[in-house]
């Protein structure tokens, strides 16, 4: 197994870090562009396993998507809601470990009439799809499972969407809500989506609604649990759509500044970003860091000593592992709550972070919905990453203000940030650390 040793920083992290485009925005834009009327170009786009998989699957469904990694663009020929036919009349989609792509593609396939088979890696076969699949079944899709019901591998044959009242439990993933919303304009009748459980990662639903409006489709939200999409609306193509820098990816470098007492700027980000994870900087501010917002982007300056806090990270759960990675360096305990849904990500991130931080000497309690982490001096260790990009990147930060850390399978960051360790090395060079 490949491993990579990340030494501690010998000086505070100081510099400007450019991060790639947002996966969440990129994937939504790919779907909206595919359904839009006309040709769209996404700029500042993310080149990663997840975005390549999504584009490849769209092409397999009969869409025309081209990708230029050097120019950081995707060009998409929209279908105007009239789905093309896959070559050969059917499609076989392998989604790897791309949960967003998987759920968006399921909803998209229900619009058409062609048989589509879905499968992914072993971890993807464990991820819950049942709530979205129940909605698609209620809309007339025929779904057959090759193994465990509600999980991949499966086959889906759509029949178009009739619309009407739909009920969806959102408490395991907001991606299911976003998937159902984005295809709703092409239903035969208006769609009333009723969310029947607690909402997790609310900012991602808000992102979807904002992006749909930007592309020409309005969502009425009379109350948090009720959303209505009028039939007959059409997405309008974007000649140039700029993808924001990825706020989740930026979190690692902001955390590096906070834990080493340094100063890091990420251009192109603001608290007003579409991504809720841009507000991760407020969690750092709660631990004593200084946050500045300017035309240059967001800047975090770390304090001489971090202090603890209690924080519900339900809305920004992708950054919870980042906060957990630096929590041991605080002068008082850090309590992270509201992230039980992290247990159904690429791995059980609550359990995985607890296990690997303990291997580094952390003093913590694993709770059903989060972690309580007490002050401790972390030690060098070789840590598992579970083929989970966020585990690898978070644990890399955990060693920066301690004595370093050895990361197993560092290449798993290719899912969303293939150059992460190169960029971390560039920050080290800027910092003379």
C-alpha cells in the first residue's frame, strides 16, 4: 500500500492557496446544463474522479459533454428536457464512489424511457439510495435490485415523471432532495415535494434552489419542509458559468493557518458563497482565529492558542473532519454535534475519525451524532483513510502542529482534489516550514 509522510510545519502556515472548483456546484451545473436549452460552458471547473465520472455517465446516456482539464472547462449540449437515447438503447453506468453523481443520475434516468443499470465500488454499494428510489418508484420508474434492496447494483427503467405530491425523508442525505428538485420541471404536472424528516446539510438544498433560479427555474418554498416546482419551466443554457472555488477543499488550508498560528488566504471565496461550507471559517473564529473578508478572498489568521467550543455542524458536515483534526490542539474541549449523517458517507466518518485520531493519541469520546475531543498532544502514526478523500485530507492537517503523520492511500484525494498534497507542499514552501 502506498503511504505518504506529512511532516509537521516548522513555522506558521503563511501564503495564498488556490483551490479547485466546487464539486457540489460543478455537478449541479453539469446536470442543469444537460437539461437546459442550448450550449453551456462551465469555467473554473473541477477536474477530479467525481466530475469525470459524472461527465462520462452523461455521455453514456446520450448527452454531449466534453471536458478540457487544462482549460478547466466542461462544454455541455443541453437537451431542453428531451432526453437523448443512449447508444444501443440502454446504458450501463459505473459511478465509482461518486454519491452526488449517483443520485443525480438516478433522477435524470427516471425522466427517460431507456433501461439504465447502475453500479459502483464496494463503498458505494453500502450507501443508502432507498429514499430517493421510493420517490422515483412513486413516479412510475421500474427498479430491480441485483442484491440488497435500496442499494446498488440496480436497474431502472423510467417512464417520465407525472409530478404531483411526493414525500421524501431527507435525514440521511440532502443530495436526494436536490436530485428530485432538479428534474421536477420536466414532470407532466406541478411537483409538491414534502420532506418528512429532519433536514441535514440544508445549505446544499439552498444551493440547488439558488442554482435552479439562476438557470431559469423557480422553486417555491412556503416552509422549510415543503417545496413546489411548477411544470413547464425550462433551464436556459449559460454561455459561461463560473464555478466557485471549493469551500470544503479550502477548509484544510484555513485549518492549517488556525492550528499553526499562521495566515492563509484563499482567493475567490466569501461568506456569501453558494456553498455553506464557506462558513467553516466562523467555526475557526469561534476557536480564536481571526477571519477577514476582502476582494482578495477569505483570510484566516490563527491565534497563539486555539480554544475549544461546542458547535452543531449539521449544515457544514463535510468540514467536521477538518475541525476534528485540529481539535486536540485546543486548550479546552471541542464538542461537534449534529453530524450523524456523516456515518453514511464514503465511510462512517464519525467512527473513522475517532479511530484514527485515537491512533494519533487523541483523547476523545465518539457519540452517535459527533465527537467530544479533549486537549492532547498528538503523536506520529500511520493512519487509514478508508478510500475517503476527506479522511486523507483532514488527517494530513492533524499532524501539522504536532509531529507529522503518515497517510495511507494518499491517492484517494483524486475523488475531489487530486493535487491536494502538491498544494499543501506549496504552502509549506511559501511558509518556509
